[in-house]
C-alpha cells in the first residue's frame, strides 16, 4: 500500500545500518523532538481553555493535562475545548482540528519508535533495523514473508524526527495565531 499520509509507516528498505548506534541515536532524537512537541501541545491546551497569555498559563492546569498519558485522550479533550473556544472562528477551528488529527496519528509512529527493538538481519534484508519486539504480536504477522509491521533504519527514523519537529513548530504557530485572534482589534 503506498504511503499517503506523512504519518503512515515508511516502507522497509533492503539494507539496514552498519551499526546499531546510529539507530539508538535516531531513536533518542525522535523521542526528544516528540517531547518538545508535547510541551507545545500542553500550551495549546491552555490557550484553548482561554488562559490569558503565555505568562499566565496555569501550572495546575498544565499538571492536570499531564496526567493524561495517552495522546488520543489528550487530543479528544482538546477537540472538545476547541469546539467551545473557537466555535465562532471556523478557520482556526478547522486548522486546530487538522493539526490535532496529525498529532494523534503521529503518536502511533512515536510509539513504534519508543517501543521498537534494534535487531540485526542477516538474510534477505541485511543490517541493523528498528523493529517491533518479539512480544508485540499485533505487529508481527505469522506466516508472512516479512512478518513485522515496520523495519526502519536511522535515516527513516530521522524522517519522523523531522515531522515531529514540524509539529512542534506548527503547534507553536497555532497557539500564537489563536492568541493574536483573541486580542481586541485597535480602532483607527
């Protein structure tokens, strides 16, 4: 199946990395960028529930948001807040919904990266790859010529890192745009 969305799993390549270290580094960088995007998501939540400014984001509110560990749960809560908070601004509401969908979908790739295992392949595809662990039975098909849901190199993981960084910037741009739209218009 062709890759149609940026969050779809990348197709396996036949040659892996020559060492596992490059994959470990790529995994660390990807998770670091994801966490930075999550921090911006927390600020966006505060904006959606109408904190007054960047300086006044409620520490208790941020702590409460952080108790939700599942990104789909966070996104669901934010969709509801956005519907109420941005209901009169259809453009910002649609932009927020689209970005939240991207974040939710990319969270599944983040989970693949965070829960993957570095393995050496010697036959067929060769080299080091990040793959699902053997205990992840939903991501390992029985009797298939390529039984794993993903098999990535460091370069492929870095593609997700770039997307996570883009999400981080897109969330920051969105909460800034929402704050600007809420400011009273100066009369001439």
